[in-house]
């Protein structure tokens, strides 16, 4: 979806992700959301920038930190919040929860709890597009920790070998759970490592939404032109811990505060003001509207019923004998 970038729309999308995640943290603390929850606060520019460059019929494969990808892909916030609360009106009828979001209609193929598990799936989806002679792109999101997994290398090699239309988007937030990139990878130049597969690769500032979108536009255009696949490293940072269970004792608090100075929402909000695209009053109005949307989503989810007990075995397959 190349062309002039809608900065106001991108800001609104990022703010929707931020406010949704903040409310999820509150609901989790109040024991309204159960299980594992991984928030992407600080990384909003990546989901909004990359998915904003895609067409609606392009596919997205994500990790377990995928709430932002789901919102950017068009899943209604009502259905997403209901899923978080385990309600039957959720996008997966409450069965997927935070880590396993899926919507075939909108071409969001997970939500995968296993590190690097989405990469082979993305390669398969892209192969299917080639076999059916469609010009669709498959965008696969993963963290830098996935680059230590065999599935990453197998997927990169096969995609390059068969020239498949995949955008490999590495969300490098510098920490694979509690292990820093410098302690886990012998080479921290991830784009250079990816280029060893004879694949076009480069890095972008993942805290700058405009830079992400420009990089994604370039990558998607190359892939559609038959020059894919492409590896894009978005250098970003998560402001919160790995998960809601994580005490976050492995990072210096000063480091977190330093990264917060480059909050992607603050950067884009300032750019909107400086360019005249939206003054601070308009930015505040966007925030108010987004907050109201989140409130309505929580109200919808709270009012929704869990799946009836008699339906719990629906779509469950068991092997007998």
C-alpha cells in the first residue's frame, strides 16, 4: 500500500495499540485476564508501520506478542478484548487468549507461542501464493531471539532458494526474554547475518514510525516486483517486562528510561505538530476517542458470556484406539 503516508492515521493506530495494552495490564492486575500476557508497549511503530504498508489480502504471521499486529491487521477491538477475557464473542471464541490470536478472514495466521514457529508457516503461505499465481505478500514477525533457532535458518534458506514473497520482519527489542542480544548472539549485526542467505536485508529505526513505514514500503514493493524475499530488522525496545509474570530484574532502569525518551508515540506526535498535520488539540482529541474505544471494548467483553460448557468439545479432535 505505497503512496503518501497517512501520519495521523498511523498515530491513531499506534495509540490504539498503546491504550489497549495499558488496559490489558490493568485487567491482568485485577485478575480479569488469566494466563500469560506479553505486551508490546514501546514497539507500536513496528506493527503500525509494517502492516500499514500491506494490502488487506496480504498475510501476517506473528509471535505471542501480537496484540498490536492483530489491531493493525483490522481485528475489531471488541473481539480482541473479548478474547483476552476468554469470552465466546472473542475472535477465537475465547479459546486462543492472548498468545494465540487467529483470524483467517483477515489473514492473521497466529499468534505462536513457540519461538520461531511462525517462520516455516510464513514460508508455506508464501509458497501457496506462488503456486496459485497471486501477488500477495506474507509478512512474518519475530524477535531477535528467533534467529538462534534452526527454524529461522531453514525458513530463510528455503525462502531465498525458491524466491518466495516473504517479508521477514525482525522486531529486535534487544532482549530474548531476559537475555540481552550481546550475551546470546556472537554477531549483533542481524541484517548482515540475514544477507548471508543471498537476501536483501537492512535495518531501520523501529522507534520512528515514519522510518518503519518507509522501509516497509520499499520492502513490499521489491517483493511484489518479484525481487523478494526481504529481511527487515526494526531496532525497537519494549518498555515493559517480557511478560506480566516477569519481575524484569535483568535490565538497568536507567536504560529503560533512556529508551522512553524515544517513545514512538511522542516522536510521531511531535512530528504531526511540527508538520502542521495535527496540532496538540487534535492529538488530544485522538487520544480521547481512542480511550473511549478501549472503554467500549472492555464493556463489550465484560458483558459477553463465556462459551457454553456443552460447546467446549466443538472442533476438538481426539484419537481413539
